[in-house]
């Protein structure tokens, strides 16, 4: 989740500079190895909490959080001062250092939409049979009923996949690209310092001393997890 990554880097910035970064641009400038995107996965500016924007020392003790207004660009972000985890912000996504993430940086997969609509055709068929019996009409043959169910389920699934999958795919791709940029940037910094490539990605997460006796690192705080 990219919002969580930004919050973690902001906390790292606080530990190093004894103040908050104030902006995404400052965070990107001071932590280039983190490869933080200037905007959210849909090209919109991140909304930052007051504690994130405050550059006074010592750091503002209030909550660090970032919020994206989602793929539409107009979803409501939570109030500036969070009291609880904002689980009911429709369309917005983000992460709070105090309360964790809300919703998801990757929209719900279309498979999650299919399960709730599966009972719809069955319920419609039962209602059809009840009404038919009340009117004295015979029930349709079993093979005709099954064909009806297959057709209706197919149509509903096609609608869900058609209208939702492109958004999910774009978000998955944006997160994957962000992770790759983070790793490439960290590998470049490691090679520049040591003169060689890391043997494993885990080598990027620990300080390294080069042949001149100079120590640097870690070049990335953690290895990004693959998107599901």
C-alpha cells in the first residue's frame, strides 16, 4: 500500500530531522532511495495531515496520515484531526500512523463483486415460481430453469468484470510500478556506494561498508511485498 509506505518514510524523516517533512516534495528530495511518487496512483495530489505539513521542531505529536481521493479525484478524505480509523470514507484511500489504513490502495477485485450478486438470479427464480403457482401456472422444466440461471449469472458477472476490472488493473499496475521504482533506485544507490550489485534484495535493507571504509544504508527500509 503506497500510502502506508509514505507514512513510514515520513516517520523515518522525523527520526532523522527531528521534524516532519512538510510536503511530499521534501520527502522525495531527502529520501530519494524510497522512490516516493509525487502523486497518488491516479495522478492526483496526496492530501496530508496537519502534523505531516508542520515543519516545526520537535515534530508535531499529532497523527501523520496521507489520503488519496481515489480514481475519481473527488472522494472525501477524512477530517484533518483523526479521532478513529476512518473506515467509512467512500472512495478515499489512505494510511494513518496511529490508526492504520482505510479502504485499500487497490480497489476491490471484481471477484468480490460477483459473490454478493450470485444469489440474485436464484432469488428471482424462486419468486417467479411462487408467483406462477399462485396464478395456477405450471413450473418451468428443470433444464429451462438452469439455463435461465446460467444466462443471468453470466450477464451479471460480465457487467461486474467489464465495469470494475479496468480500474482495479490500473491500480495494481500503478502500485507494482511504484514498487519497482523503489527497488531500482535502491539497487542503483547500493551499486554506486559499493561498486557492485547486491547479492540479494535483503542486502538493501542493512548498512554496508564499502572498500574505502565508508558506511551507508539501509538503501530501502523494507522490500515491497508483491501485489495480490
